[in-house]
């Protein structure tokens, strides 16, 4: 049970510039995660294990990438009761991201707009932080229990890298993070890196997945373990585009008999460029990706289309617009195996994690 209700902290945080509030939150989690003060936000995780992509998830609620870009507070975030936490997006080289201001609240719509642009400290710093986490250091010692929280590492490309050479950046990052990840996410859907979403098209996607699959097999032999890879896609896709992505994923994520091989999964979805649901609101016309409540329906639609195209066994993690436990259940009902939250954590606080996991367990027995 958290000692400090989020309802008391939220007015203070919402009184700050959004990015300043974000930085303060990350700093606070970083400094308290190894101390007794973590009980201000800690919660015992709901036990609702599920096997997905060959991994045993303690429960079906995870943290989406973007909150902890530099892997600074893996343990603090994990203490909130998540079944899995995804950190990043990390790029090979450190980069500042886009100019400030670049993060905006739309409280009337329970939404955010960001154009951060993969701001991060680079791959080497990221790996150092992962290795320093108690979660990573406790692996193999039994201290994390029989079913520990899983860790996803999210990779991207540098803004200065030409899109024609994007694969090089993804392979560099994959080489770096592979030994430390439970799964890796390939982010090709941020709207804040020029031309990045073009990698979702047919030929570009096939080439990228082919190169990553080949490198992953080399890394699996080198490190003696097989790490599943998830592809994170956008909500701004029509049915034909979703079909192309699904067919490409099936080529690499199933064997000759059409059985899932636990090599690939998909995360649907990232932020949207649409402003239909927030027209007329302050900051609604800011450039960037919109997240929060307005994304729920679009994201659920993509999840449903993917499930229909990929079949019942292909791993799908649903993300986008989960602001309540009921929203999380709707994502599972749409076809997701597990869910991720981010903006909902900002508006509702850490209590949402346990509420969502508990309701999924009650309503969506696997």
C-alpha cells in the first residue's frame, strides 16, 4: 500500500512544466528505489502469470517505453507492481532530442503531446544503468523470486542517421542490449524522428526484420539464449497497412507449418498524429505524438486487426489510451495478450498498475 496517495502529489506535479515534472519524477525514483522510501509508491504485484513469446510474465500489465529513456529507475518502476517494464528508446549515440518545449498536457482530454525525439544518453550509458539495476544483478541468485518482473529494452535510430542506413543503428543497439534483455523492442513508429515510420512499409519492413532476424540468430549462439523481439507500430495505419505488417511478421515469427516460433511479437500501438479527438483544446495543434485517452479506440482497432490477421497464438502487447482498469480489460478483449501503460500512469498514478492487473485477472482468465 502506497504511503503517499498520488492524488496529493499530482497537483504539485501538474503545476510544473510537463518535462520538468517528468525529470523530477525520474530523479525521485532513481534516488529512492534502493531505500525504504520506495514504499511511498510500492505495491505488491498481482500474480496472474502468462507465457508469451516463450517468456513467463508475472502479470499482464507493463510499463511502455518512453518514461525511463536511460534505464535509470528500473527498480523503482518495478516496485509499482508491473509484470514487465520497458525502458528506452535508446539510440547508438547520445542525442538531445528536439528543442524545448516539447511535452504538453491536455488535461481536459486526459492526453499528452510529445515531440521529444528520442532524447537519451546513448547506448553505453544505457547498458551501464541496466547492469547496475538490482533486477539485473539479482538474476540467477534467486533473490527476485521464482517469477521475477521482466525487462524490455527498446531500441531506435539516431536522428542524424539517414533512413537508408537505419538498419545499421538497430543492429548496433541490438548487439549492445541483447545480453541484458528479456525481450527487445524495435521502435519504428515514433512520429518524432524524420521518416522513421516509413520503415513500416512493405519492402523496408521486410529488409529490416530480415537483417535483425539474421543478427539475432548470431547473438543467440554467442550468448546462449534466445531473446524474442517485438515490433512497435503506429496507430495511424489503415487496414491494408496493418495487413502488410502482419504478413511480414508472420514470415519471420512463424515456422513452415504456421506455428509461432517465439522469435517475434508486436506492440500496438505508439502515439497518434491525429487530432480529431482534441480539436479546440489548448496545445492540440502542437507537433508531435498524441497519447492518452483519445488513442484508446484507434489502438484497440489495430490490435483487433492484428489478431485477426496473425491468429490466436501470435504475441501481441496492447498499448495506447489505457487510463483505467476497464480500458486495460478492453485492450485484452480486443485481442492483446498483455498491455502497457504510460500516460495513464501520469494521470492516475501508480495505483492504476494494480487495479488494471487485478481486473484483467478477474475478467480475462487465460
